[in-house]
C-alpha cells in the first residue's frame, strides 16, 4: 500500500505537473509532494496555477504539516523539503544541493527513508540531474520509480539522468503516468478494504 | 529489487546511539531535532569523512574532539544572509520601528545568529532609524566557531552584490557601501555597528532565560526542531520577553500551534511578527 508520491521537476515542469495532476480526481488517496525548481524569490503563482487545473487541492507545504490524501504539497522556494516517518513535513534552509534549493534528491532521500517500499518516486522534465540519485535510493529501499519519457519531456536531461542512474520501473509519457497512479491508488484501496 | 529494511533499521539504531553519545559526552542534545534533518546531516557528514557507517562515525566523534567540532559545524546550519527576506525588514521598519521609538532603551535578543549577518542587518536598520545608540543587541548561537566569525564581521566580497540588492529591497535609507570597507577579497563591517552588540554562546535546548528583552528575533532555527522542542523554546522566548514586546520568527515558522499562541497577537502573518499581549 503506497503512502506517498514524490515528484521532482525542473525546466518545463509547470506544464508537465499540470498535465499529470489534471486527470487525477479530488479523492485521489495518496498524498503527493512536489519539488519544482524555482527562483528563490518566486511568488505563489505555481501553486495557484496548479490548483486551478486539478480536482485535487494544491497548497504550499507548511512546516510540520501532516500530509493527507486529496492534497498536493508544493515545496516553498528557497527551502528544502523533507518528509518524516510520521507523515509530517520538515523544511530546511540548508546549503543548496545540486545547485538547487529545494533539491529533488533531498526530498527523495527523506521520503525513501520514511516510507521504504510504500513510496512512488517520479522524475519529470528538467535541464540538470537533480533527482537521479534520489530515485536510485527510492529504488534501493524497495519503492517504485517512474520517469517521464525523455523524448516527450520539454527538457530531456533530467529524466535521462534518472533513467541511467536509477533504472526505473517505468518510463512513461505524462498521461500514462497519471493512469498508472490511478491504478496504483485503486489497488491501494482494494488492499485497504480487505 | 528487495526491500532494504535491515539496513534502515540498523541506521536508525546507529543514529539514536550517536545522538545519545554526543549528548552524554559533549552535552549537546539533538534528540528533539527533526529526524529527517538529523539523518540528512549525518549522511552529509558521513560522505564528507568517507566513514563506512554511522557506527564508525560515532567512534571518531566520541574519541576525537576535533571531529566533534566538525560534526557540530555540520549540524548547525550556518547558512545565512544580510537582509535575508527583504520583505521582513521593510515590514519591520514600517510596523515595529515606530513602537520601538517610544522606548527609552531597547534590549534585543537575536537567537541562532549564526555568523552575524542578521545581527548587522538589524544594526544597520536601527542605526538608520536613530535607535542603535540606545539599543543593546544580545546575539547568541550554540556554535562558538560561528560566533567567532560573527564577532570578526569579515565577509566574502562575493556576497556583497546580493546583499546590496537585499538592502535596497529591505527599504535601506542610505547606500549599503557606507557600512563596510572592502579589502582584497573580503569586506569588514563598519565598527560603529558592533559597539552595541554582545555575542554570547547560548544553547536554546539546554540553557535558560536570557534577558528581559523588548524584541526577540529567532529566524530559521525552529524549523530544525520537532513540535515539542519548538514549544519548549517558544516558552523560553515568552519568559524572556516583556509584555508588549515583539517576537520575530522565520517566514516558514509560526507560533500558531504552540502553547504560547494565545498570549500573542499577530502583527504580520506573512513575516511572522508577533506581539506579546498578555503575561
Ligand atoms: C539556518 S541558521 C539561521 C541564521 C539566521 N538566524 C538567519 O535566519 O539567517 C540556524 C542557526 O541556528 C543555530 N542553532 C541550531 N540549534 C541551536 C541551538 N540549540 N541553540 C542555539 N542555536 C542553535 C545554528 O548554529 C545556526 O547558526
């Protein structure tokens, strides 16, 4: 049973994430946590934009907030986001990782430690290699790794790096990723009701 | 790929043991810091020193005080800036400074001041508002190395461009270059800004009430603590603040869920400035 979905995106990510979330219903059971690389002084535009285009509730992650199904949590600019075993969010002002704050790797490492095999990690479009090592670690801990097909990605470098480094379970186009998430969440539900 | 759960369990045990060892031997208590954060800092330290395991790291930390110094530095994230979050400073100028001007003298506690950039930002703002000469700023941190740097007030020249931009966005009234002297690759902060500043070692986890302050500033420190420790430290601030005094936290920190919340009114929701309204 999956406890969380973590998503990392960089250049081109805004539209990729929008497409991914658009076909997920408001009652999608698994909490989704997103790192999208942003300029440190960005405003709330990304959150508002995503929230308008999905049935899920999209919000900026608050420090110590406990994540829930039906919600999408976006990391605030200029902080790293980590997730704890008790499902709560920790933010940190540590040094940049892979020249980025937030860094996808930082989220992925902490989520893999917290949720082990009950985690889905997704790497989308981007022009760097943040997320590759994190996805490797998710796989190492028994979680599921999904990467956007580089040929579809606006910037193929990040998904390519993740494929090479982490040998993901699935390489898919965005719409297929949404479908797969829906299937996995339904399995989740079936197992839950047993 | 098969689950890695044995390794995970081993690491958790090793982390708990190392935290206990550091607390019992060196007196630094990290047990109520955020678990994910602790794990991350340990892995960064492990990679830096190329230790095979956290157990091996524990041996070195416990037996070699120099390794411990480095361990402590790695744990206390000294990442800071001058006029970090310029919006905070401009709001502070607009909404808090006028009240502070009505006081005959000011005691200010800046907790978790790291290498001092925040302290000198406040000193500059107070000077421009004509308040510095009747202020005492107590600037504390639990990291003595960071405090030493803070006292020297020498910073890399590479930072100046972004600090100048911050200063302007923060509502600076003069020219930022009035406040430092450039020397090769570094700048030294003007002496006049240091006169009313007292740097002191203080551990928020284990040390007590610090001073009867009119203003306490503690930004980007509480995020590293769990809820219980946040609550404890906020109570410590409450005990150290006069009624009517102000408390300023980092933009992602809040008193909302703490036991002191009902004693405070919110002056700025966005910039996390609170006023103590009841004892
Ligand atoms: C990210 S820095 C914040 C610096 C500055 N306040 C700012 O916002 O730019 C966090 C600081 O908190 C200090 N710190 C962490 N735990 C502490 C404790 N228990 N007592 C005192 N200071 C602590 C660290 O040494 C570090 O300098």
